[in-house]
């Protein structure tokens, strides 16, 4: 694959770890709709979800589809799956904060050891580009999930040293909560309403979060793949909401009961910390945390109009200039059929 900007997936082999998750399925939908990849490989450990995906995209009608059972904890299986692959999107992770606090070793095995396995397999297979999905919880982490994803980010950035200025190039995308994704607060609130609960539980009325739609997340990943040089952490400019406002938009007729912040939860989330400000540049639709790599050249971003962030800059869900109020949240949920 050419080393310049990636204009298309046509004719390329693409592998998605965690390909049966919320992001993975939307990514597969989008790539099949817009491009003609030579192979589109779903790599995941859930055989039932793969079975369901095969009903939607049967190999008989989609001969470029591949369904590869495997776990990112299994290095040998990753090596086998990445043979002849051009692009890897790494979306596999254990994401549930309380579950990670209760099962720390399992979280580390998937999110940290799994990241190392992806890097090693990609280098050995000669993959061209690897883009890993991160989370706002990786910035100034307050829980094990966030800490494990911070470690994963560090692994993928440093992997560019291991590839020695050749293939592959590694980068990360960091964004906030995905609106309506599996296990997120929207289906949780909707389920409580459907069960006839007389209130919605709110951890703290001051709590804020970044939110992004699933399609916007996929589109941002595709754009990031198109111009990554290697070592960047891409951060989209996305809106913030108050969780209490989200509850009001979903069930305006129900009162809210404050239940307190759960272990490992933050009041506000951060995507660019003050410590990262010196390495961060701003574009119209995103921030880019630049790597401290000797090979890094910011020229391409400067040519696109990037400017350095101020020394005290930080990008958090409570200092975000872009907010959605209750009517706007309701309208967005309506457009998404939620």
C-alpha cells in the first residue's frame, strides 16, 4: 500500500479486532457501503455475534468478508489473522469500568497484553497502518480501565520506534462516550423506563461527559487513517452534555434520584490534559497530540493550518465550548432512532 495519504480501501485487506462490537459493526457497515476492499476481516472471540453478522453479510454475497474467531490475548492467532493485511483497526477492549475494577487481571490481559500482541503481530506481518481506539478515560485515569487504555496508548505510540521508520505506522483515536452503544447510559435509561421504574438514577447532577455518535466515531477513524503519520493521538471536537440533561431528554416525566458516583468514576472527563498541551496542535475539527518521537515531522499538519495550543490548555467535558441542551439531546436521540 502506498505510504502517502490513504484515499480509499479499494483493493486493500482490512482487519478489525473486536469486529462484532458496536463500533466494529458500524465500521464494517460503512466500509462495505463506501469502498470495495479485497478482504474485510472480522476478528473477535464471540462466535454467536459472528454468526449474526454472517446472516447480514454472508460470504456468498460478500466474498470479501472473512470471519476470524480469535482473542487479542492469543498472539499466535493474531499473527495468523494478519497475514497479508494492509490496515488494522484495533477496537477490541474490556470497557466496563466496574467490571474492570472487580476483575483487574482480565482487564490487563485484554487491554494491555492484547495491545502488545497486536503491535507484535502487525510488525511481523508487515501491516501498513494500525489505528487503535482509545477513550477519554485514558487521560488522567481514575480507574483501571482508563489506566489500562493509557498503557495501551503508550504501547501504540512507542511501537513506531519498533517499526524503525518503516511499516507499520501506529496511531490512536481518543474520543468520548458513544451515544447508544452497548452498555452505555442511553439503553440503560431506556430499559428502566420500559420496566416502569418511577425514577432514573443519577450519579451526580453536576456530572458531564463528551458524547459522539457511532457513525461520527467511524467517520473520524476513517479520516484519521487517511492522514496519520504515526504516533499521533487524534481527538475530535465533540459536544458535551450533562448526564442529568440526558436523563431529562429520555424521560422528562420521571424524577431523578442522586445515587452517588461509582468506584472509579470521574465527575468530568478529559481528552487532552494540561500536561499534553505542549505537544498538542489544533485543527478545525480536532486536536492532535503529537508524539515525542525523533522521527516525528509536523509539517503536514502545519500545511493544513494546524496551530499549537496554549500552554495551559486542557480539553475537558466541563470546559468544552460546545454543549447540547435538553431539546438538542432529544432531537439527536430522535434522529438516531433512540
